[in-house]
C-alpha cells in the first residue's frame, strides 16, 4: 500500500497483526528534499508504540538566467540551455528553474540554441550543488549585427556585381554566412546590387577585396578594411 504523510510529517497505520514484519520504503520525497533510499523493517509489537523514522536531506534549486547583453537584466525567452544531457527552454522571465537537485553533484549547463536576432553564448558553465540553497547561473546573449559591403564604380557610383571579397575575423577565422555554413575559404561575391550582406555577425571583421571584375582595378589603399560590428 501507499500512504502520504500529513502536515505533521507522520503516517499512522492501524489494525496490524502482532508480530508481523513490516517493510517500509519511501516512494517519493516532498519537493525540495532528497528521497531516503534505504528501506526500513519493523516487527509489530502489541501494547507498545511502533515507529519508523525517515530522514530527508534538503535538496536545492538551480535557476538559469538568460539576459540580453547591454541591458539591465532584460530577459530572453525561448533560448535552449542543456544542463548535462537534458534540454530546457527559458520562460518569459528568461529563466529555467531546476528543483530537487542532489547536493555535492556538479551541473554543467551550455546554451545549444539561441533565438532569432541573438548570438549564441556557447561557453559551458558548471556549478557545484549545495544543500538547502538557491543557486544561479547566468548567460548573456548579444544582439546580432549585420554587415553590408558596398562595391561601387568610383566615378559613376554604379553597383559592381561579381567582385570577390574575403571576410575573416580578427584572428583569421572564416566568417560563416547567416545560415551557419562556412563559405568557401571565406570568399563572398557582390550581388546585382553590388552588395554582400552578412547577418548575425558581431565582433571585429577584416574585409579584403580579392579580385575585381573586367575593366576595374583594385584600390590598394582601401583593399583591406576592418570593421567592428
């Protein structure tokens, strides 16, 4: 049978046969406490109190916060954060609340997906869980930026299509396009409007004109330009 403790933390079972052996195990602990995993055995005696005691250590709560960088803790809902092998999504308050964590264990949380318009914060964070306390981890998301490169005729200002540019980070890594795919050797080509548009980028980018089109030469003074997005 299953019994639930009352407000005083006790369960009273009557009409037990004398000398009967009773085995009791805790099936579920209350919220905020760790279940006592050890079953207890008692032989029922008549005329005397029969009692068993289970002790529950307090567990803890971990709150993962998701904020927009550059704001005073403006929440960001819908971002996926995965503590260990679970995947969780922030609520309207930009929070993920995990209850009933076991003390002395380490929880590792890493953002695995951001929301549109924001840059993923992929650096893992870990925390050692302590009993009886509410602990916090905070992640920040930068707003995504955009870079527009314009290629024009120096005299007429006509857009030039098909000019080749190489775009890297300040450390020389190729810049991915807005779909998250790495371009071929970091190369991009101006479109019919004479533009290259990169969405979802932040940080320092180095843009170098690699090859012009027939009838034009590259201006060495402006061939490489650096921009902070």
